[in-house]
C-alpha cells in the first residue's frame, strides 16, 4: 500500500513540477497539501486571465478621445487585442485611459472615478497633456500631468498618439500585469 | 404620450454628470423635471477651460497655429485656415490662386469627415449601439488617410502657411480623392434609407425640439441648426471667400426646425461638399501653391484690427484679432458651440427627458470650443 | 460706431428696430489705459454688419445689460464678467462660467500675474 502511495506522490509531484514550469513559476517550491497546489496553479490561472482581458473605461476628455474612438472602431480594432468593450461605468473596468488635458475643476470627479474602480486597477496616461501638461503647460487652469493626482502605469507620448501607439502601450501593460506575453 | 404630474409644483433635479458616455466632452447638465417633462436645463461648463486666448497673447503668430487647431478637434482644418486668414489680413498677404482651390478642397473634405463623425455619435446618443458608428468611422478613416497624405498627420495638420500651403499635393492625389468620393457617395443613400425607413428613428426625431425661424434668430444659433429652421444664411454665400462663388455654392435649407431637419441638413451638406470638391478639382489651375515658410521675423502688421468670418461644420466662426508686432495682442473667438449650447434650455423646454439627448446630439457641440 | 455708456441701451433698441436682429458676439479688449467693449450686430436680410464700441475706464468698469433686447447676450455677458471683471448692471447676478473660480483676478486683463497660485478647489 505504501509503495503505491509513494509512487502516486512521486508521479503527482512530477506532474506538478512540469505544469509549474509551463506557467513560469519557480519549480523549487515545497507542496505539502493539495490546497497549496490548487492555490499556486490558480494564482497562475488568475494572473493569466487578468492579463489577457483588460477592459478599458471610457475616460476621454478632449482631442485624444477621438483617437480612442478610432481605436475602438473598425480599422484599428481594439477587440482583436482583448481590450474589448469600452465600459461606461468604472466599476466594470480594469484600466482607466486618461485622454486629454486635466483641469483643476475636474480633479474631484477623476478621483471619484478612480476610487470606484476595483483592484487591481491601472492607469494609462495617453497623450502629452495627460503626461506633462502638453502645450497648455503654462496655463492657469491646467494640472501638469495626471501623475500629480493618480499613480500612472504607462505613459504614451504623442499629440495625439496614433492608435497603434496605444496598442503598444497596452501590450506593455499586459507584460507588467503578468509576465510574458505569448505572441 | 405621457402627462406631466399635475398640480404638485414639486420638481426633481437630476444631475447628468460631467463624465458620461456621450462623446461631446465634459459637460454637466442639471435637469429639473416635473414628472417626465423638462422644466429647466442648466448647463455647467468650464471643466475644460485652459485660457487659450490668454496663452495666445504670449506667443508669436506661427506658434499660435497649433493652439488654434486644438480648439475644435473634429474639424481642425477649418479653424487653422480661419486663423491663417486672419494673420494674412493683418499682414496684407494675398493667397495664390491654386492654393485657394486647394484650400477649398481640404476644407470641404474636412466638412464631410466632421459630419460623418457627428452621424456616428448622434446615433450612439439615441441608443443605437455602434453600428452606424462603425460604418461612419470606416468612411471617415478613408478621408483622414487622404488628408494625411498631404499634411503628414491624421488629426492636427499644421499645413497652412501665409499665402498658401506648406507643400503642393503629391502626384496622384486627385485620382485618389475622386475614388474616395465615389465610395462615400455610394454609402450616403445607404445611411439615408437605413435611417429614414426605421420607425424608431423617425419617432425619436420628427417633431422633437422644433424652433421657428424667428425664435432661432432671436436665440442667436448658428450653422446647420439655423439653416434647419428655414433661415437661408451661410457665410460661404453671403460673405463669400476663396472660390465658392465661382463653384456655384448653394446653402442647404430645410424648414421644419426639429431634430430630423438638422439631420437632413447635414446629409444634404455632405452631398453638396462632394459636388464642390469635384468641381474644384476640375477647375484647379496649375501653378504654385506653396506659401511663406515659417519665419520668426515678419513684417509689421498693416491692419491693426482684423475680422474673419468662416463657416465651420458646426456653424459660424468669427476671429477678431488685434494684431501686435510679433504676435496677437488680443484674439477673440466666437465659437458656434458656445451659443448653440446657450440656446439649449430654450429648445428643450417642455420635452420629455429622453428627448433631451436627441436634442443635445443634434446641436453638434464640441465642449472644448465652448470653454476655450 | 462709438457709443457712450449711457446711450447704449437706446442705441441697441434703435438697431434692433432697424433690422439688426442677430447678435454675433460681445467681446472686450484691454488697452491698458482703457477698456473697450464691442458689440457685433448683423442684419440677416441684407447682410449688413454694425459694431458698437463702448469705452470704459479700467477701474470699476460696468456696463448695462442688453439681455432684454437681445436674448443671445446672456452668456456673452457672463463671459465678460468672468474674464474681464466688468460688472453687468440691470440683471440678476450672472452665474460664473467656471464654477470654482472665486478669488482670482480676471485673467484676460493685462495685469494678470502668471504663475501665482490661487485657491480654487476647496
């Protein structure tokens, strides 16, 4: 009986190590219980699913919003890159793409929208105005970059950046979330 | 359908917040309702104010050109052309003849692109989820690619110079323009038959938000909103500029004054613009179209006060400029969206709450132009 | 045409009766010794234009409201008050265009100091 048990355990640990290697986790982890195995496998599963389905929320303020609309439309398609469904409500989205210049009057609304998003949440500063204030750098009503208010993950430069730039930025964000990107 | 609550006198206030899924920009409406009937609408603006008029006083003429383009980002070519005309009037520079025809071609292409974007977002506001949006954006992308061939950028083309353009069109441009116009001309009847045979669209737009021509003049509205109420006024025919009079331009006027009339005026304007571009390409003379390159030292201005009237896709734009030595001393923009938004409380009084968004969409507002 | 501040209302009524029923814009220019308010009017039937110029002193500038004559003057006067600090008399106090703008001097005047921080959000 015990040898069957030991064989089964060896077989199981061999299978577990093989699958751990496949998902990119370190193989020298000691597993004592089945719950640990499922937790490790599922955290890889959860990261994989979060990484590959990043839903942006509509936060177009100004000119860069035109490029966001182009990003979702037929020629440069957002859906083929898994950035499906621009959500109008922040409670169902992962990424807030801040597109356009930020004025002092709209800061409370931005903060409220950011707090309504569920963790893990990310922010992409799209365009020069959200990165650093843009051409309105010296104006009396402009915040010089959204990173004075919110923590930003990826910056995209351009005025306005082409939608292909946004694709590259969201791929970088996916790498940041979960490690390697296939394809 | 639907009666307002009677006799109570109590009203509800609803906040349509600054961030909402429509794509005009950041606008806050405080709507006061009596049952389902709108008693008053108060637009709160100012969330996108950057002080453009003050910033432009600190720079010189050529550095101000990108500032002007970012005022109305749906039709930036119209605004940059108006500003360059103002500087040309101040300095006394004439526009070359081939450049005049080319400017008309670029302006009318921009008008078609702007009306296509309006069509897509208007139907999104009505609740039609992204079908016409996708079709209209595919058409608009063809035009943007044409403009990109000449100017180099998709959205903010800084391609106007004093007396002409920054460069002539590349070879083969005219054939491409004609082929794109042929494609779009086949699609416009598709949009019209798709929408006008649809009962829901007709019920949501016919008879909603109607204003008479007398009321429209009183409220000071401009552009397609004015022409949809039966007033025959278009800057391109009254104060004709460039070669519009040679191309036999006719303003498109519809007389019912409701949301459907504003939609119809814009579709008719698209067809008229296609005809204008074809005529301009046929009559364009060969020659030189390149204007003055960008210089930092320019001659002193001849005229101190300049006024330029232009017809942008949204309405009438007036640039009043007091010219200084190197840059403007004071620039004042009369943006069409400002006064159209100011007329919204009067147009929407007495309508149902769901009609408010149809009316708001039909006015074609761009909010950064409202609070520059 | 140049108009004195006291004769503004009467001139505006005359213009409206003559057919200049469309108000295009109300704007102002700050020449440092004086402040000039401009009213652009248009006659839609004939296409004629007319401009009324009112010259004010930069200290305690105020102008009567023409809202009861031209309905479109409402929002333009709000912008005048906010950007130039010109008081508008004869109507209910105009609501400011930028909501939380209290406590800052009018931006479009030439003596506006750049870079001065102001309390706008609280």
